[in-house]
C-alpha cells in the first residue's frame, strides 16, 4: 500500500516536470 502511494506521488511529480519542461527550460 505504501508503495502505491509513492508511485502515485512519483507520477504526479513526473507529470508536473513534463508540463514545466513543455512551458520552457527552468
């Protein structure tokens, strides 16, 4: 169960990173 939560957090972080990268280099 803990691993599932970590995976969800990682996915959300990855999506945010992709969005920020699409907007422009940080």
